[in-house]
């Protein structure tokens, strides 16, 4: 039987179903932390209006509130409905997009090292924030294993980690194929690497914890309140919403992959890209320990890569990748490719069911770097995390808040990196499926 026929046969058996016969089209993380919207009254005046209630916006709001500013956080949907509670909960240093040598070639050695060191600082910052604010979100420095899809990928990763250790001092472990079962019970990979200090978090509980601390500090959370425009007026900005107008001394836009139609300067620089995730039913006792002995975060070296992990609160596997094309976003068929890749990696799972499937939008930039700063009309922003957003968004939210306050601690290695656009930026979102198809073909044919 062809792979397509086998996949359809599998689907016909109902493997993309929950125990009640229907896969839940919502994040697994919402089982423990369902997003909620409280309709607070709009304040007439505020020190800072934050647009976007994800990790960036809440991190910025908390930093401002802790320093005595009044803050209102606006969101067009229910707070936490977007990508901050839809990701896989993997927390890296934010340095996964470029090899060290490539980054040095692009930016020069001094700048590359500064960016890499700040990536490490991002990871440390989120750990300190979670501990300092007492947020119970299963944060763990469990490490990350990345499996080589081809032998040459293994050699390339090993060289890159040598460079990372030499330039930044980041500890790593190289795992040859003969020993990879100590990390993962799969024969798919040709060895791999481990970053032992990378981390994991329950994104739903992390977001709920940040939201709670913002509210406790006096922040006003305005869910279901889209910002139609933010226009300079007097010494501040008029923030207009369907519910009314708010005057703010400053505005921070923290919308990342949901920036469309938010601000023309930012619309031209952010490309929304779909990401999808599935979660399995609870596995048999002991099976997770067999499959993932270290319960690390996991990924592979494909251009269109997969990332996966054990859920922190139940023995389930959470598996993520790109969205399925050509299907309705709430259709089980939109997640079939993820189920296929999961079972290809772990054939031991057999007929395990997929109980949750969901998607969201991440924000890509034309240089694959995140950006923060101020638009020509004076609006602050932080966005463009390119799929490594948990640590980056928390860090950038904190930093943009300090910049707004004129605090020297807001300085970052990203300050002097121009935020590029492209002459054909308007076409970029429609071109994403073609790029993904091209990269999938290159992965399959190895070129």
C-alpha cells in the first residue's frame, strides 16, 4: 500500500479521534488553563497601552507595573488565545536559527558573540522570572535532543556545537547513533546532539501565571477589545477601540504573528506563518520513560522540522510542526501529517489516538531575527521571534518596557539591527505554502 493509502486507511480507523470519538480542536494546554476574558471597563487615561496579551505583552506590562506605571493590555480575542498558549512549550536560548559560523559571516564575530550571549541570557531570564514571581508552570531545565536526519547533519551539528562552546561557553553533548537510545528510543536518526540547559514549560500555565501577576499588580486586561488605531495626539496617543477611546502616554505593540492590519510599518515587516501541534491520548504506564528516557525537549534537522516532548502533567506526547495545507484548519486531516511523522519516529506507539489538534500563527521576519524598537511615529514594538518565541518574547517584552522607561538596562545586542522589509512583502504570506513545499521536497530528496 502507498504511503498516502496507508495514511488514509489509518485515518479511517479513527486514530485522529479522542476517547469520545472526536479530536478536540483546541490546545491540550487549555485543559489545565482555559483562556478566559473578563470585560473590564476601559480606563479613560493610562500610562502605557500594551497591544497583545501574549508572553511579550504580559512581560512588558509586568515590568512596567513593577516600576510604578499604570498599564492596560488590549487584545482582539480572549487573552492567551493566540500563539503564546498554542506552542510546544520548548524553551531554548533563542539561537537556533543560524549556525555560529553563518552568524559570524553575516554580522561579524563581535556582534555574533554578543547575540549568542544574549540568547543564553534570555533562557536564564525566564527561569528567574518564573521563580521570582512564583509561577507554577512545570518549568524544567530538562535539556534538548536534536536528531540528525542524515549522517552529514550529525557532523555539521557537532562542528556547530564546537563553535558555540568556543565562542560562548555553552555546554553540549554529542550523541553518536550507536548511543542515541540512551536519549530516544527511535532508529530514525543518525545520532544527535544535546543542549543540557535548554528548558521546558507548560505554556498554558505560564501564560495564566503571568496574567495573574499582571492583574495582581494593578494591570487592566482588556480582552475582546481590538485596537483599531493608535494615533499620536498631544503628548501621547489616542488608542481607539470599538468599545471607546483611551489616552495613553506610550504604546507598545506586542502582536508578533497576529500583527496584520495593526500598524503599516510593522505589517510590512512581519510574515505570519502557521504552526500546528497535536497531543496523544495518555500512554501506557512506563512507555514515555522507554521512548524518552530523559524526558527532554526533542527536534530534528529537517528544513521543515518537527519538535516534540512529553507533556509535563500527563504521559502524553505533544508533537508540533507546520500546518497541513489544503484542509480546513479544524479538520482532523489538517493534522494527519503530524500523526504520520510521530508514528514514523515511534512505531512502538502503534494505534495510539490523537486527542487534541490545534494551530496558531508565529511571526517571521525577512532576516530571521527578532526585533524591538520604535516606529517612526513613536510606537514601541517587540516581535518577530521566528518560531523560538517562549524565551525571546519574555525577554523582549521586558527589554522594550525598560527602553520605554529610559532605563539603561533596556539595551540589547539587537538594538542596532535594522528591521527589514521587502519590496514584495504583501505577497509573502501567500508564498509561504510554496516555500514549505520546496523545503519538504529538499528534505525528501536531500539537496
